[in-house]
C-alpha cells in the first residue's frame, strides 16, 4: 500500500495534513522528525510540517535532508519550507514581511506541478514570524503574496516543493487541490485507500498476526471498540472473546444497555463487574493523570484476570485510534504531550498479554466509515465518543459515589434532551456524516457531556438558600477530535435543559455552558 510520510516538527496542525490526505484516499503516517522511519518501497513522498520554532534558533529541530532530497518527492510546509531554504543555501530572517492569518496568493508559475489547476488568485492561511528572503540553490518562486515574495517555490531538477502558508487548514481555500497535486500527481499515489480496502488489508493482517491465538477485546459500547470487535471477528471468529467491564464510572444504565446492544451481533461478549475495584483504587485521587494511570492499569489487570480463564488467550485488543496515539506522544522540547490515554499509557510492567490495535492508524470519522462498510447499525456507528477513563475525568477532583450519582443524573438529562430536540430544517450537518442534515441535536454534535465542577455556589430554591455544585455542559463539533468548536445551541434548548437539571438533580443549583474551542482548550476538562 503506497503512502506519504509526514515528519512532525511540532506544529499544532500537523494532524490536519494527515486528515486532508486521508480525504483524498491517500494513506499517510505521521512521525516525529527525530524518529525517521525506514523508507521502503511503499513510501511515495515526504512532507515536512510546520513548527513553533525558528530555523534560526540554536536548538531548532534538525533533519539530515540528504536522506530525502532527490530520492523522493518532498513538500515543505511553513517551517519545512524555511528549513529547506536555510539548509540549501538560502536565507531566512525575521523581517517586516512576516504574515499571520488570511492572505491572497498570486500564482507566479502556473505550469508548476504543485499549483496545477489552482486559481491565479486565492486565499491562503499564513502563520509565520520568519520569512524566506533568499531562495535556496536551484530555487524558483512559483507563488507570492502582497507581503511575501517567496510564498511558494520549487527546486529545479528535483521534485522538491515548499510553501510558507498552510494548505492543510480550511482557510486555505484551494489547499486540498495543492495537496492532491503533490500526493496524486507528483508522488504518484493511487488514491485507492478506502474503507473497503482498509477492511480487506486489516483482516488479512490480523489473521497473519494472530494466527490461532485467542484474543480478548475490551468493549465499551462506543464506535471504536465496536468496529475493532467486528474486524477481529471477521479475522479470527470464535477465537475472539469480548469483555465489557463495568468500571463503576459509566453513564446511567450504560452497563445493561451496552450488553443488550451486542446480543444480535454474533460477538462473544462477557459482562464483568469490577466497579468496586476501580472506585476503591480511585478513592482520594484528584490529579487527572493519576486517575488515568489507575484506570489504565486496572483495565489491563481486569483483562489479564479473564485471560487466565481462557485457555490460549495471548492478546489484548483495544480500540485505540490515531488521535489517541498522536496526543499521547509529543516531541520532547517542542510539542507537549496533551494527555496520556488509557490505551497507550499506564500499562503495568508485568503484563501477560500482547497488545493488538487494529484501528490505531484511523481518525474517528474514518472509523465510522469503516463501521458503515462493515454493516454495523447506525445507533452504534453514530454514537458520540466517550473517554476511556469514563466519568472519572468529568468529575474534577476526587471521585465518590455521590458525585457519580449527581453527574449521571445531569448527564442523562442532557443526552436525552439532545436526542429529543427536533432540529430538522435548522441546517446542522450530521456529525457522523456531514453529507446529510441532522434530525436531532445529538446527531449534529460530535461529542457532548456534563462536567461536575469542584466548587459550590449560592442559590435560592423554594425561598431557601442553597449552597451546591454547578455543572458545565460541553458540546462540540469536529471532524477528527484534533480541533473542535463549541456547538451553537438554540437558547430554548439551553433554558429547558438547565431548568430540568436544577429541578431534578439534587446537589446542583447552577448550570453553565462551555464555549471554549480546541485549541486552546481540550474537549474533556481533564
């Protein structure tokens, strides 16, 4: 399978490069710049990402470009473009020519393969303090803006291209066309990476990897673990045992509802109640990462316990997806790790199972596409993401039974309200399939939930003073969870849900709505 390698220099939007390529049905992988992969025959090209660093810094990220230049098509974006110039005999400096935000790109060399079919004038998105004042040896300008002459260039005699703007962001109107020119035409990728091809190659790969070994999968009721389970079932059939763990941190009635939803899918599912173990281990623990580590450890220990009861079990399967992997990595000294994920962190040193993650290279919307291609029912494919650590990270501070009761009741009112609200005709696209309009608010939203805040506020109920907790509603729209915007609720919905929560949930006297985007905030509060 041919692919593009993206080398990450720490940009906040590197993942969007991958998303745009995947939308072109081109497979790609993202690696930190200092963990350069082996360039096998499947690699058709390399993209150098942006970075918060300047190439003029003493500690700027460094890469031996002799491994790439002339061997493979190369595209430098922002920092990548400046690094190509800096190391190739050009000049990068901090000057008045720097640009941030929207700019108009003027094509100088219309016959450049990178700009084939791109309008003579189009909007792009700039985000750079430095600028390339002198092109590298062999460099030829192919596009400019009013303030930046060398906005895009190519190197004569080799398939090396560079742009100082960001083609991966939506604000660059014809960015997808530029990336398509690079990936499909210049690199020669076939563009045939589809859900059907992913299923075919993944099932075959799982059969080779697992052989006759037995596998245990942790089901959660979410789309990721469900799709992983169906893929594994196609690959190894009865050798798969699925376990749904009640960690004591699930939503209202979720343990029973999830088990019921799997009854007609042909999966061998066992329900395991480990709620006491999880809640005991979490008692008095307030720090978010500590909670995640505890939950991750107990998940694996629980599966290890059940694996010992299944003769021949050798593997623990998980629904880890690409954003989990990316956000849990980080680049030391440049890009911070956003969080540790229970699937990719917190595993005990003495684990008796090997890990298999059939979805670790997919973004969430791609998982949904694969799920639909597998014939999984829409109520599971379209379900909102739910964090692996469950409600533990929606309770800020330590976790108690009483706090869980309050949060479950408030969350149940919120989610039921989303499903019941008719938004037909309001123009909200479905979060799980943007090509259609949503009929209700739940389908229009990527992820929603309630957060219990660790403070109390004064209120008045029935002419009496109250001193109880506020809760925050969180609802976002996104395509891949790497970036997200808050959802513009109709005011009547917010009013109804707020009143119902305050009136029905003992312990809550105030409801607020979180209108923070990601970045700078994250979707979850912990």
